[in-house]
C-alpha cells in the first residue's frame, strides 16, 4: 500500500492511503492542518459530520450535494492557508 505525502512543500510527513482512495487523494498532516484558521477547521469538521450522517436515500441527494460542495470549498481554503503558512508566507 502506498503512502500519501502532505500537500505542504518540503513536508516529509505522509498518511496511509486507504483502499478506496484514488490517485488524486490529498492530505494535510496534523502539524500543518492546525496552521489553518480554527474557524475553518471547525466548519470543515462539522460539515463532514453532517454529510456522513445523512442517510443514503434519494430525497437527501440535494442536501448531500450542497454539503459536498461546501466541503470542497472549505478544503480549498484550508489547503491554501496551510500551504502559505507552512511555507512561511503568512
């Protein structure tokens, strides 16, 4: 099984690749994840919990799509902050 490298340049930390991960899987190590704003981290975690708590039925599909889109936006913001702050730009 492969390992996935942290997205922050020059970070040598890795995470375990899960069986259902594709080649585009991304991780941010704990050290760099905590460099992002606390508010964003909390929103991301709350959103992820809500998404995974939804029962898989057809009437939940619009809500699941909204939560997934929000998760992607939050992840992009967290990723940008972690990379900037990890590299020492901010």
